[in-house]
C-alpha cells in the first residue's frame, strides 16, 4: 500500500514538472489579472515533500558538503530576512517572508528532482514529463505569434495579451522580429526555460540515445534561439564553443586554424549585421526607465552604493526581497523592483557573508559537475549561469530542476551497466 501511495505521489511530481513553464503571464492570458499568482509547480512540490516527511520517505544520497552549504544558505536567507525586517519601518511581514519562502519551495523542487533521479526508470519518466512540457510550450508560443499575424482563433484576453506582448518583446530592427515568449511575461525567462531543457536533453541523449530526447533537443534548441534574448544567445554560443573546442578530433585536427578563422569571421559579420541593435543598447545606458540595460546599470551602481555607505548592509545586506524598498525612495521604481543581476542581487540582499556562501556553493557544483561530465558539464553550468544571471528574478523553477538533474547522472560504466540490466529485468 505504501509503495502504491508513493507511486501516486511521484505522478503528482511529474505533473509539477510539466507545469514548470506555467508562469506569471498565464493569469493575463486567462484574463485573471487580479489573481494572486503562486507557482503551481512549487506548491505541488511542497505537498509532495510534506507527504514524504509524514511517511518517512525522505532520503539523502551523498553530496554532503553541497547539501550542508545549500541548507545553510537557506537558513541564513530566512535569518537575514528577519533581521532586516527589524531594521525597516512600515514593511509588511508578507513582503519580508515572500522571497525566503520561494527559495524554500525551489529547494523542495531540487530535492525531489535529485531523489527521483536516483532511480533510472523514474528519471526517464521525469525527462519525459519535462520534454512534453517543453514541446507543448514551444508549440503554444509559435501559435500565439502566428495568431498575431494571421488572425488565428484566440480568446479575448489572449488577443489583448499577444498585442501587448509583441509591442513589448520584439527585436526592433527593420522589419521588427517578435521574440517567442509563450506563457512567460518576457522572452528572457522563456529562453532560459528552453535552453535549460535543451541542456537536459543533451545529457539525456548522450546517455540514452532515444528519439524522444533528440526531438526535444531539436525543439528546445529552436526555442532558445528564437527567444532572441541577448543573454540566452550569449549563453548558447559560449557553452557550445566550449564543448566544440574540447572535442579531441577538433584539437588534433589540421583544420583547427581554419575553424578559428571561420568563427572569427562569423562573429565579425554577425556583429556588423547587429550593430544597430548594439548601438541602441549603448544608448540605453543613460535611460533607466525604459531600457533594460540602463535600468540594470542603475541598479548595479545603486546596490554598490548601499553596501559602501552602510557597514551593516555590507555584512548582512538589506534583506531578501528588500532591495525594492530602497530603490523606491529614488522615485524611479516600484518597491517590488529587483537589481535584475543575480550576483548583485545576492550581494546587496545578503551582504558579503551570503555572497561568499553562494560562491562556495557554485564552486562545489563546478567540481562535482566537472567530475561527472568533464568539460561538457562545465559548459552547461556556465551556460545556465549566464542565462540566469541577468533575469529579473533568478529563482526560476527550471534552474533548480537542472542542477540536481545534472548531478544525478553516473559516469561510472559499471553503474550504467547495472542500471541497463535492471531496466531489462523490469
């Protein structure tokens, strides 16, 4: 009976994985603007973890230093939220606890992913759910864009949303090119989701060589590219180049200089073609209210100013989710704004102590992933970091999915053979 119940709960987890792309923008697509949005994936994962706790189903598999450091950061995150709550006036308790609770829910997703990925069959089922969600998301994002141009059937809220979305999220060259976004409010988080699933598909195909993983790899590659988000394209290029240059055949090839020259020429040509776009980005530096680059530049400078001018802020930060309370005083932003640069946000909100703790966690992730996957794993870690580094919010569900998913792969040939034999028995 217990096994049956745990299998049903696992199905609930798979449903949560399919729902990962169902983000904040969904309420606008459904015409429910006044709805208080809570990520359904994270809520379901919390329920699953709660069930495992009351049924003694919690298990841990190695990676003790990484687990301890991650747990320590979570605890510090809550403590700093409480400490800074005492420092601020007229702050609602719900605003203080919001970001720590979100991080806790993300940790629940990460734990469940690592737990279930220890079983080969459950891991394959998890990837199946992930792939289905990604393919459906890609098709839906295409449908929305085509509906904008050729008047395909849409509900009234969806029509209003896609008109607004194309106006906000297009690459403004001649002619303008709309960026794919699907159920995400902007193209960068859509691109982050697609790129992350692309990396998962790459690893899955490398180990299993299934047609489904290859299909998902192809679809999410397209989704990543046509998000047309700067940080996503940069992450794809850099991670792909690292993998390409690490190949032994390329290293030993007589044509390596030719490849290098080709890459440089391609880079120069693409730069010239995109020069008007880059010029617009440079012009944005001084525009903090209507440009992403200008706004991020302001937040970077203002965050460092908060740390330098107050010694308490330097050590313990201004508190998780509390940066907006300070930025609001400038008269330029709402009190919910974030620095929109991941490491800057961590530094200004948790101080040097929390920042160093995160750096140590990243270093341990690097060592572990490199030992499992070599240069390919390092390239994927760098790609995920770059893709998430300039998001409006770095706590995206998909990021907390891919890290434990990467760690769950075994590169030991005996272990892989054992898993394959077990699959044959079942």
